C-alpha cells in the first residue's frame, strides 16, 4: 500500500536485497530530508541568534520554523515549550537533573513502568538513590503485555513526585493509556514524564488530549538525522527550572559576579545547537504527515500481524501475545532453543536486519523471564516481501540448528 | 547460506551448545570468576580446582548464545589436567588467534578447538567466543594474586 514510498529512501535503493527490520532502533532517511538539510548548509547557514546580518537571520528563522512545526506536530501552540537536545536520552536526563533535583526529597516516590527503555529508567533510579527516595516499578500483564493500570493505581500516593512512562515500548510495542495515567497523576499531584521516542514514528500524537508535564522524543527514530532530540515541558515548569548546562546562547547578562539566564527554551540550549538536525526533523514531519500517520500505523501493523501469523504457522516461535494486541510494527519473538544472537547472526548473513539482545530494557526482559529477545520492527518502507524474507530467514535458522 | 556461516555453526559447535560439558559443582574451588558480555548478555561462571600447579577439575557454566556456550564447553574439556602455566599460555594463544592479532598455527590444536575458527569471519561474534577464555584468564590471575 505504501510501496511507492520505498524508493524515497536512498539506503534501501543503494542496498538492493536488504531487508531492514530495525527501524525501532533507527529509521532510514528519505532523500527529501537529506536534501533539505543539504540545502540549508549550502544556502542559509550561519550561527543562529548571534549574527546581525541577513544570513544569520535566515538561519535563525529556519531553526525557529522547525520549532514551530514540531510544536504543531505534537499538538501544542507554544513553540517555546520545546527544548532542542541531542536525543531522547539527553531530554530525560535534563528533566531528572533539573526539576528532578528540585522537587524530589527523601522519602518521596518516583514511579516508572517495567517496560521503560534504560533512558527512562536509569536517570530516575539514580535520582531516587541520590535523594533517598523510592523507585516504584509498575509491571505489565503477561498475557496482553499491557501496562498493569491497577498496579499503577495502587502504587501512586501523595508522595509520588513523578510518573515516568513510555508511550510505546521499544521491545513490545505496547502503548499505555496516557490519558488515564495523566489523570491519575494529576489527582495525586505527581508530574508525568512520557517517553514518546517510539510512539511518534508510528502514531498520531496530540498532547493537548492528555496534557503531559514532560514528553521527549528522538529525531532519528522518525526519519530525521541522528543527534537531534526534543524535550517538551509545560511552560510553567520550564520557567521555574534551573538550567541544565550553562555557557553561550543561554544567558541574558553576564558580569564577573553573576549571570542571569535567557527565557526558555534558550535557557536550556547552551552552546551552538545542531541546526541541521532541526531542519531535518522539520522535513521529516512534513514527509510523515504527507503520507499520514494513520496510514503508516495501519501499514506497519498489518505487516507485523502478517509476520506474526506466518511465524505462528512455523511453530517453535514464541510470540508473547495475541495478534489483536499488536498496534504497530514492533514484533518481539524468540525461537525455542536458539539464542537471539544466533538468530540475528543467521538473519544478518542473509541481509535481514533485526535486533537481538536486551534492547536497552533489561528490567523488562528479566520480567518476561528471558535473557534476550529478537525484535523485528516494520516501518512505512517495508513490504510483504520483507515479511517473506524474514520467514525464510527463520526457516534457515531452524535448519542450521537442525530444529 | 554462506559457507562462512556453515563454518561457524559446525555440528561440533552445535553439539557443545546443546550438551555443554563440565557444568558441575566442584568439591574444592581454588579460583573462580564470572564473565559478562554486555552487548548480548552472555554470562559465564568458571571455577577451577587446582593441585600442585595443575588444574585437576574445572566447571564452566554458561548462559548465552551457541558460540559462547560451545566455546566455554570446549575450553572446559581441554584445560582439565593441564598445568596452570600451560593453561595460561594456551588461553593467551586462543585469545590472540580469535582476535586475529597474529598468525598462529592451529593444526596442532585439538579438533574441537580448531572448530572455533569459524567465528573469526564474524567480528561481532568474536566477543562471544572469547568470553570464557578471558574469564578463565582472570580466574587464574585472581588465584595467582591470592597466593
Ligand atoms: C522507547 C525509547 N526511549 C528512549 C530511547 C533513547 O533514544 P536515544 O538513544 O535516541 O536517546 C529509545 C531508543 O532506543 C527508545 O526506544
Ligand atoms: Zn553471544
């Protein structure tokens, strides 16, 4: 259905025969994203917010236009509520190191889900340890792989400062009900931190429907280049938070005695930023919306379900949940008696790219009673042919291991 | 399938993976070490029993991929009965060979050890094969230090 978009991706064109099923780790880039970036560096580049000349003004305008576009894309009318970072990881660390340090005290609680990526787990675990606060981990239902809402409800108390939860698990694809989580957190006076890194590439996001306190994403998982991420923070939080890093581009006035800081978001963007990254995410969003996230989600879910069905037919493949609980292109599995690394090596030898290991989510892998998992992740440029090649690869793997 | 893949997943390797040797309790543990491969989660637990400079018994328990498990199992078969000195030399030689650091003549190695050679064509899997050997080396170093 989306077949005609595949040719937009140079890496796929330049590697005929490649079956790329690792988009959850990072997506390939459409030519138009690379071209827009290239054009920026060829025609409009200068340092931003500094030069009093036309070229610098143009560069600044392009950079800020990206902010406005990304804001619109995630559902806020306030571009200043977006801070540009290097990636989702940096965005999350920023939150923990600033407002986290401010509001978490001894005896307080931080709630995370067991299916967090380490990026949304370790900063909170470490903050809790520094503050002598308690990290509470909410599990998932082992059958549906959905977040255990009842457990969350009983975990949250008046001492809970943060509820930190993924919007789409990078291992399972599970998409927790963020509106419910947000409501519950508000009722108890806790702040919400949503990790949308794995959600935005596959689902339409509108933060106005659930009003998060913070939300993060990474450009490279949604067709933009690597090294550019976003932090959304409610304006009142950003205004009250101390800076994360200090230096150029974030000050209002510096004397030998003291420094006053710029308003957000500049307060959190110390140093010359990655302008090309912002340009690339702007272009990526245009590209995604032109196709339509609904269609993308439908397409990749259909491929994941097809793969699920065919893997089931082989037998010997553990699929962890029923197909009706598949909501995007993320498909975790394991083959009985064959370690995921061996599966990935054999698939890799056939030019089929999947991820194997703990997927930076060790608490989850452990919770699921596994050492590691294989993950195939489908995206808009994958086709049924990729599913067939995956199945052929799995059959080969079974053959190699005489299963 | 490429012959390189065939060469890595030989029947001998698969046999050691399906039936790893020498994972058992030792009555006397003189040195031990645990090894992790953070990239893929391989885990190996090695214990040596030694007497008069000789390795009298060894236990290698692996949780991991076929390559790591087979490598540990093969190693456990080979090291038993060797002197600690010989073991140390062999471990260093195997490590250098797997890493491709220098040309090493392996025709005099036991066939099971030669079977590990296929991994050299898969750079990211070399770590898997190395883990039991580097862990054994650390275990023996621990022991020498304790003396
Ligand atoms: C759900 C989720 N959160 C956070 C991250 C971290 O993203 P980055 O490495 O771009 O900071 C990832 C990346 O794998 C992810 O899948
Ligand atoms: Zn391994």
